[in-house]
C-alpha cells in the first residue's frame, strides 16, 4: 500500500510540475503580448502626438500667411508646444498665389526623437496672378512718345516692348526729348535720336505674348457684391464729395468720381459704362490688401483728369489697383494732369497720357504719351497677385494634405 501511495504521489508531483510549467509558459507569452501591446500603444500614441504637432505647424503657417499677405517662409527654428514636443515648419512658393507648407512634429524634439511625422500641404489664395515684366508693353499699335514723355523705373527697370511692325511710324516712335531709361524692345525698329534709350535697343524682335486678364473672373467677383443700377440710383454712381467705401460691386451705367470725393476700394468693381475721375477725387486701395492688388474693370472707357488719383497701398511691396477696360476706342484710356498710380490694362484699345500724367505700368494695343507724361515701373509687378478683397485668406487646397514618416 505504501509503495502504491508513493507511486501516485510521484505521478501527481510530475503532473503538478508539468501544469506549473505550462502556466509559466502561457503567462510568459501573455506578458510578452501585453508588453508588445503596451509598446505598440505607446509608439502609436507618440505617432498620433507627432502628427498633431505637425498639424499645429500647418495651422500656424496658414495664420502667418494671412497676417503677412503671404510673405512668410518659416521661423527657421523649432517651436515648443507645451510639454509634448516640438514642430518645425517651412514654406516654399509654388506660384504667386500658391504656397507649399511642410511641417514636422517631433516627440519630444528633433535631437532625440522617439517619434516624428511630417505633413505637407498646398495653400492658396483666391485670385489671379498677372505678370508685368515691362513698364510698358503694347500690341500692334506701337508706342509714340513726345515732349519729354518718360518711361522709367527703379534700378534701370523702365523697359518697354512694342509688338508693332514698322508702318508710317517706327515700332517705337519718339520726339522732343522723350526718354526710356531701361531697355527698349521692338518687333520693328526704334526711331532716333528720340526717344533716348538709356539701356539697350533690341530691334527686329519676335512678338512677345501679352499678359492676360480673366475678364469673366473679375466680373463674377464684382457681381457677387451686388448690383447698382445707375439709372435708378444715380447718387451711388456719381460721387462728388465725402468719403465712402466701394466694391465689390457691379455698376450698370457710368461711374463718376469728382471734386473732393474719396473712395476706398474694398473689392473688385465692374462698370458696364465709362469710369470718369476728376477734380482732386481719389480712389485708394484699402490698406488691408497689403502687397496684394485688385481690379476695376470697365466695358467702356477710363479717364482721369485735373489731379484726380488712383492710389496703391503703402505696403512694401505695394498693392495696386489694375484698371481694365475692354474698350476698342482710340481713347480707351485718357490720363491727364497728374493722373494715377495704377496699372493700366487696355489690350483692345489706345491709352493716351498727357500733361504730366503718371502711371505705374501699362498693357495696351497702342500707347501715346505727351507733355511730360511718365510711367514709373515698380519691379514688384513682375509677378503680381490680384485678390478679391482686403485680407483675402490663404486656405488649404483640397486634396493636397499628405503625411510622411
């Protein structure tokens, strides 16, 4: 009996030891899985935190673009966000109205990161980019300058380009001490000794492509602000005193600004008739545009006389008003007696400047300048962003948000 009991006791001990070994193995496996789960959970948490930091960098970049009129490219250093980690953000220009933002989040920092995620996105602003590479660029009508008329600009940038072939007159024809301080380009030839070309004459060139403006885009944006019928609301279309805000708006009829009236342009305007400024009146671009510009478009003619002005912002670089006329008239644009510091666009018609009239840049079918009229080119116009309102916001372009490791 004793031997039998010893036998069963021995067998039981073996079974207990085997069971305990199985329990230990299973426990070890379970603890390993739990450990791996916790480690993966921590790594996943760090990854999510790093992604959130990268997103914070994107949000910060959008904020900075909107508070600097798009002139922000990054702080050049990591930004600490609470006790969680840091992010580093940079901005690159893809086009005048498109920026590529790259933001990387680090846990806890870039020196010894446990995790990091990078987000890349494109941001854009609603508007149109128009490049004015010359102070004056004309089509087949050519350039005629007389009586001390001048095309100039800072740093020798007062360049002119004429797509006109020679006919009764040269492609660029000058008289009586007219001057181009930069280079002069012509499909035909340039008269001599006037205009005096202080840069280089480039004659017999290929015709260059004229800058294009999307007429429909700006008419639609103006129309979005509502319509004023000048026949039934004449006081809204004939401003002769006081200060007022105008735009975005469509005016059906002619628009007049005269005497001491001062209008601040808040957005694009479309006038179905003529625009006439006179007698010390002013249209000022709202300072909220910063370095961005906007558009006034007329189906009729545009004229400025007797010290009336069209003024840019005071930002650096400046934001400008581009006056666009679709008129085919020989007087599509008529600037006299001081004139405007605007960009003039009259691709289908003739622009005429006289009596010390001033402007900044011009695109037209034909240009005539007389009696000390002057174009003073701003080099910042080489790539100008025209927007629909002051403080037009930079925003994320749909479909461009991407994460990388």
